[in-house]
C-alpha cells in the first residue's frame, strides 16, 4: 500500500512513525543522564538528544526519500546510525487518506522537510520534559502542508505508556488528537518562557490577556491551542526559525486554526528560503479571530519586525 500511495502521503506517514522513534531516543538519553550539552548561542543549548534524534529522523527519511530536501535544526547530520534507529514503517491511517489532485501530483522537487528533533531543549535540559516535542514539517513548494508533532513524555491515560503523535495535512485530514475549544469569556495567551524582551512584553500588554502561559517550544505552544488551554500564541520577536513553525503551522491549519507572522503573512518554507522567522509569530486556535489579534498589536511593534 505504501509504495502505491502519493508521495506526500508516504512522507507524512513515514514521518509519523520516525517521530515516535526519535521520541524514544530522547527519553533514553535523559534516562542515561549523559546530556552532553553544548551552547550554540545565548539561550540556545544543544544536547545529545537533539543530535541523536535528528540523526534518526534524517537517516530514516533520506533513505526512503533520497531526492527530497531535508533541513534540520542541528545542521547536516551523519546518517551512519544504529540499525534500530532507521525506521521504514509507515502509519497506515495516513496512507488511507484521500488527497486532492494537486497534492496527489506532488513530486520530490516540490517538497522540503523541516526537522526540529527536540523542540524545547532548554526545558528538556532543566527537566521540564512536558514542554518537549519532536517536529517534522512537510512543505509543498512554499506552503506548510503536512505536520507531525510528537510528545515524548505525554502519558497515555489508558495504559500509562509514554508518547503521543498527532499529524495534519492542511485542508485534508488530521489524526492523533480530539480538538478542544478554549474557554469562552476570557483570553489566554501563550508565549515564550526563555526568550522574552521589551518588544515581546509590549505586544502581550496590548492584547490585555486574562492569563499568560509562559512555556517552552513552539510545538508545545500550538498544542495548548489545540487542547483548549490557550486562545493565541504570540511571540513578537525574531527568535524562532522555520523548523520551529513548519509542522505546527501545518497542523494548526489542518485543525482550522491560523499561524502567520505578526503582519498576518505566511512564511515561506521552500528549501531556498532563509531560516529565521524575522517577523515574529502569531497563532490562533480554531474559531478565534486572527484578525482581531493582528489589529491589536501596535504598529510600532510591527515596524520593529518589518
């Protein structure tokens, strides 16, 4: 079934399974206690879990899709990995999805896979593991279309096992999560836990939130929107990158939400684009008025992020 499915479905289906394997690697590194932290920059640590999870993801996907561009946060990866890190299985639910014709005809050259192997590294290193996600985004030309978010430390209520994966293909289908709307009559905003500054705070002040949730990781913040715990994710800063937002944007859109820069424009995710999200991030939960948030953010803040 896998080989007869359209390319986009095969990439998303494979990414669902490999994200789960990367999540196990992340847990194993933490259990082993050897994080081997190096600092890439201010408030930008990298651990052995980041490096190993990316090697697992890139090795698995590049062997199956050698002509598809893959861009990972941790730079070029050595694809010589232990054999049990190479995942070739595919998620059968994804493979059973029916695509519209334009997505059925997508070719290798049209795709770019954006990988954040461990989103929320600062929190992971501090033991705040509930903030951690694995992000694999699939762009078709310039648009974020397919997304996978894996939560390595999500505890399943049925059996207590760890790990949950949700996926979405914009305009087509979603899986792994039952959408919960945020509470009515109040405004809860989620934002950065470790990369705040005066501009970020000024944007939050302008939105007059009833509650602000400061958490790590773009994936975690978008999860809060889908789980009904926040109405919007606001980050008026150039601090995050394309691999932080490709998967969350695709999934959020697939569920009916919106993610743009703070000017209301979508980021480009083709392989040639620059990596920094220089114009900030504004995401709103399904059913929320994205335009209201755009209008409330002061022009002077938008000009700083022009």
